[in-house]
């Protein structure tokens, strides 16, 4: 692994807090590798065993699931520098519930489960980051499951905004509640199982109706009572 590739690896949130020299020294003694995939290649098919962590260093991949009708459904989009399926790696039966497909040409680091455990034991930040990543993915899954109870995208989005608003505290009494998107709108769209244009249309409709105001990743809640009514239809 070159110094540039190592620097890309350390820019992944899982390795935040580890010095370049320390990481290089540790990896020299541990099994690991690099692999390239061309656009459209299948990194791992659905149901395959997942025993080494894939960390995207360059490019973009998609996680897709095949439904009962044989149609592929986009579950998640991943961009470098990002790790793939940390929770599955440590599952009792580490089988991927999705297929991972290269959307662009990809370069990724491959870190066997044992090597990652050694890094977690040596570097506390890595352990904390891995646990945080697994927790974040579990929370995202819970949000997806909750969204399934709502029939329309408007209802799902209204419910999500109401829940996020309950966690946000305005700076001053009576001030507008602002919900900050932790990820991109494309990620939010994948949470609801729709394409980004569909999400943008619903956000635009809510803005035109005076429910919200969108400013980049900030969404101002202008009419919380109406949002609550919308989600309960």
C-alpha cells in the first residue's frame, strides 16, 4: 500500500484518530490487500460470506437487493472513503443480505476480520469508530423499518421530520426548529427506498405548501402541527 493509498484509508471514519506512521507500522505486520473493480462489476453477490472488510479508497458502489419479482432495489449508495457492512463482518453468520456493485471504477482496501480486530485492540479510536459505525447502521435500519408503515413518501418524510424535530432544540424560545441532514439527500432518499428526484419533488411540494424551508442540508420546520397531521393520514 502506497503512502497515498494509506492516507486514503485513514481518511475513512473508521480510522479517524490514528497517525499515518503508526498505521503503516501496524499494517505491515497484518494480512491486508488492495483490489480494483471496473464499473458494473459485482464486488460481492447477495448471500455471499463476508469475512474481510472492504474500505472504498476510490469510486462509488451500490448495495442492491433482489425482490420477489426479481427486480433489483437500491438499498444504499457508498462513496470513498467508506467502509462496507461493518456490522455484517461481525455477525454470527456473516452473510451479505445485499449485492455490492461497482457504480464506477473502484479501488478498495481489503482487511480481514482478524486484522481489523488486531487494529481495534491496538488503537482505541478504531474500536470506538467501528462500534459507532455499527450503531449508526443499526439506527438507519430502524428508521427504514419505521418508514415501511407509511404508505406514501410524503407521510414517511413527515414522520421523519417530526421525529427529528423532537430531538432539535431551538436556540431561543419560539425560534424556528431546524433539522440538520447528517448525510446527503441521496442517502436520505435511500432510507425511504426512493430515488433522489422523488425526494426532491416531495421536499419542494412541502416547501411550496409552507411546511418547511430547505437551505442546503438545513430544513426549517415552519408548520409542525400540519406535519404531524400529514404523517397520521
